[in-house]
């Protein structure tokens, strides 16, 4: 199980779709498909009816038992079994040691209807009992249903659902389970019904209830401090665990200088210690944390703030190191004006010490509050050292001996690991043994993700991104982190991020700052046109804008298609590719309009400014430099097509937001963006070039002009797919599975 993915076995009564679902699932996962009945017919010569007529059911069943035994040698295979294979008790028990078993079920009426409409029924499904079909179906279902229930890991009702719909649900579950079982090793438990999204019910015991207490350690949290998608993931996952899993959830993050804790309703935490001053403010409860430098023993004072928001208890760490920061990760223009070397957009010089202080403070807070959580969930490299410190440092090692750890890699790109070159400093400030510091090097630097790998379950934020990191040369962009983990036997579980549709519901326009209401799922889009007209009028008037500067303009007509981009202006986001593609398309498609919103690399900003003033871009390209969340909502709602030309994208949240607001994504098919299905929920292209992006935009324009009904159908399908597969209520269950895996890990010393 550790070396190869498991065999996936489909079981169920006749006519439940095992063959059709199996073929599609195998193609989706890159597996080999094996139809047990087809193999047996080839071996024994003839159809099932002919074999039974010639040799009897006993001969067929014996060959079936042998095939089940042979399945032990299979790998990366989807095996569709006959309806009666479940009755081979001994062989089935052996099969379950190495296979993931999916039960496709249907009610009796559905089975009768499908069998009656299947021309192959007489040849491939001869009678077992000689009774009338209705009586035989009822009798066999009564006998086999308990066996299916006891012998399967996942239960999926197929009535009224297409094979494609079933495969969509199964594929994500299977990939998560494969990674989890590889990490758990032989005998690892499988997820319960609560550990799988709707329609993925487990036949095993309900063990998800064992996860009662979860702590999240993060540098971002939506509504308090954020710089990217991490903030949304942390808040929405935390609130889903509270609302839908009944977990007690605590979150720990820094109290940055721009966060007014008292104004936001936070109160100081009573820790029972003495008072002291931090940053000129007196706190009644202060304690100290070891923050040694190489050759210098030293401590730093911390205190805590707390508040409960939507059932989640949030703690802010008060410390001089955090209170002086005006940005989450980088210096601001104000910082640069005060100190010239603190260049705006540059990372904080003490980033590594900030991360260590946060993680140590979180562990000490748990002890002071006498909390022993089931799991500590560490977000990105900023919190990835915590599992190693929790297992290796005296005191913590004993106190947290029953606490598991999960580390989520939100972005594995170079520059996102939070690595440090000074190994002596890393050892001194973390307190970790030298052997671990030296064994956790990547490219000569101490890498937090490698340090976490012996002590935590690691995952990333989409299945495809995990595959790219560990199975393709794209891992070069990370400095080969994914392959370094793979060399250690660590497989990254892929869990595609979810989204809370209620947070971007255009039928409730006021919280989003929209000009009118509309409902994408119902195809009621008159209000979307109103939003488009309102934004174009505002652009025509030059604002007014807050924290945003406008370059270029757009005409007020709402009929021409509007392409939009919202995000950081960086090479990773493919903005250089976008600028060239716009330049290529402008002379070919006179109806197209472009609106770009964001800030970033100065050279890209300058190129966009120049494009808006060029002959081709005049009144066709508008660049809004800066950021405002309500303005972003207005752009999502106004746009017809949303451009995501990222070079790599671990998951992507903007495609979700765009779809929920009726703005069809056009994506480079990479990382988590593969969840946008070309021609069904948006448009996608493979080659990472301006030409390929321009062609994809051209296809979108043709569809917009020639088949508006197809555009409407895609908008509805996109919202329906999010509701079916990608809400946090569903994704949360996959994290519960990882939490259970983490609790089963034993502390590992080296």
C-alpha cells in the first residue's frame, strides 16, 4: 500500500453502473480498467449465460474466486466485479486488505427498469434462481445488501444520476484516500460517512467524532489579517468544523500593528502570570518565550487577546516583533518612508523569528490553558516547524504526546517555504536538535516543510498540484521540494480548497456592494447586467475610487463582452502572458473589452499603463491599480469572462468567486485550476503561451456571440458543481480524514 496506490473495486447489484462508472473512473485517474465478468467470459469461453448453461454456476463462481485472489497483484486498477462476487467471504476479506471498495447501489425499482432496458441482460445476466425477475431481484437484494454494506468502504446511490456525475464525486474521494492510506500504512482506517462529502458514505465505524478539538496556527485569517487565499481557507474551514462537525476550534495568529484588537472586540487573556509592558502598552498577564540567537540566550515577552467569532475562538499574539509590522509579510510604503532599507513589497527581515515566535507562543498557550487538542493544523511554511518542536523539544514532547499535526502546503513555490540559510540561527531559535536541522536542508537551507515531514501529515490544496509536485518536472519551481518529500516516503495528500457560496451570493447584493441582485444558479441574470452598467458608468466617470488609481477607460455600452482580471501582478500569475495576449487579441476582436485590477511588479504595472494609452488599447483596456474588496466584487459581478493565466496555481479561489458571480473563468489548465472544465464550467487551455490564451479568449468570444444559451448553461453548471463538490461543508470532511491520520502517527525520532 505504501509503494503503490490501491486497487479500486466497484461492487453492487446488477445494473448499478459498475462497468460504465469503472471505465470513466479509470480514465479520470489514469488507472487500468478490468471488468471481472469480461475477463471470466474470455477465460471460460462464451457469455455468462453460455458458461452457466454449459458448466453451471459453480464453475463460474470458482473462476470468480480465483480472479479475486489475483487482484492482490494488481496496482492502479479499477476492478468492476460481478454482483455475486460479494458472497465469496474469504476472498473478499483478502481483497479489502489492499483495495478500496465502492458500493454502487440502487433501489429495486431502478434496477428492474435498467435491466428491462438493457439488451445484454439475457446474455450477460442469466437467472440465478429460475424465479420471475421481480422475485429474484427482491430475494437477492435481501440477501446481498447486508454483505455490500459490511464489505465496502464507500457507498454511493446511483439512482437518478449519470455515470459522469458519480465519477466526479468518486475521483476526489479516491485520490484523498490513496494519499491518506499511503501515509497511514497497512491497517490504516478509512473515512466514515462524516469524513466524506455527501454521497460518499462509509460502511465502517463512525470515527470522525473522535476529532473534538482542533487548533489552527496561521499568519492570516479573513476579517483580521490577510494577503492571499490562506485567510479565506483558515476562516471558512474553522467555521465549517464548528458548524458541521461539532469541533471546538481555536485559531492563533499575530496581532499585527494594523490590527486594533480592542476595537474589534478582543479582550486580554487571563493567564495567571505577572504583568508587564509590550510595545508601550501594559498587560496584566505576560509571559516570556525563549528566542535564542546563535551565541546569545534571550527571551521575548508575549501576551494574548481573545474573541469568539461564529463559534471560533481566536487568539492574537501580542509581541513587540508583531506590533511593529504594518503588513502581514512585507514592508509598506510607509515603512520605506521611515527607514530606507525597508523597501515596500520586500519581506520582513525577521520573518523566520516571527514564525518561530508565533509557533512557540501557540504551544505555550495550549499548555497554559491546559488544552490538549486532538490536532494542530499548521498553515504553510510559516507554521510548519511546530510539529517538529512539539515532538522534539522537552516538555512539549510529553504534554502533546497524543496530539496529531497536519501541515497544509498552500504554496510550495520558491520563496514561499520560509526557509533560512543560517543553520546555527535556526538551531538556536527553534531549539531543535542539530541532526534534524541538518537533515531538513533543501538546497543548503533549513526548510520547514522537510522538518515537518517526520512528524505530521502533509497535504496541499488540490489533488493536481500535489501530483505536479511529486510526479512531474514542474516541481523544479519549488526547488524540488515535492520530490525531496517523496524520497522520504512522504506523499502529499491533495484536498482541493472549498468555498462558502453564501459569502458570494449575488441574490444578497448589499454585503457585496453590488448595484443589483441576481441569481446565477437559477439563470436569473438581469441584475448582473445592471451591475455591469453601473461599473462601466463609474469607470467612465473616473471613480471616485478609494486606494485605487485608474488608467484608461471603457465605453458605457454593456453589450460588448468584458474580460476581467483580479489579482497580484506577478509572473507567477502569468500577468506578462496576459498583457501579450491582450495585445494580440485587440486588433483581431474589436468587440472585446479588458479590465485589469490589482498591483504588483512595477514593470508589469508600467506595461499595463502603457497598454491603456496605446492606439489599440484606448477605450478598450482599463487598469485599476490598487485593491478594494468591494470594488473587486463589483468587477466579478460585471465581468463576462475571468482570466487566470497563472504559470502555477496550487488551488485558486478566484475561479470559484467568478463562477458564483456569473463570470466564466478562462484558465491555464494547471494545478487546482483543472477544476474548471473546458466548455462546461468555463474555458481552459494547456500551453502556457500568449497565443494559447488568446485562442481560448477567441473561443469564448465566439460562444458569446453565436450561442448565448451555451454561456448561460455554463454559468448554471459552474454554480451547481460548486454546490455539489466544493463547499467547505464537504471539503471539511476530507480534512477530518487527515486529522484522524495525524492522530495515528507515532512520534518519530531520528
